[in-house]
């Protein structure tokens, strides 16, 4: 491996419980530790906008850890949303 960063991180099921309880808080923690700087693409089939995904992420982080608005702003800037089915 060359050690070059990935182009993006993609996670499926962005609207689900696993994302809310585990993935989004973990992504926030990575951003807080400055270990995540690539675009993060959430995929779900719920017809959301990227702003709705960002709000879901904010709600998740606020429920599961102490929310720092500066850190969350960095995470929010990395978040993107794709509406679709992975099949």
C-alpha cells in the first residue's frame, strides 16, 4: 500500500439505526481526532437532501456524545448524500 488517502468513505443505510447509534458518532470522533478528512457519502433510499442527513448526524452526535459545533461543522462539510438502493 502506498499510504495515499482514500478518495471517499461510503456507508450504506445512512437512515438506519446502525448509522444513528454507531456510524455517525464514530465518524464524528474520527473528525474530532483529525483522522478523517475525505468526503463521506451516506447512501439510503429515503429521499433525503444532504441537509437532512446533516441534521440526522447532528441529532445522533448530540444524543451519543458531547457536541462541539466546530468539530461538527467539519464533519457536516464532509457529508454528502446519495438516494438509492445498493442492489
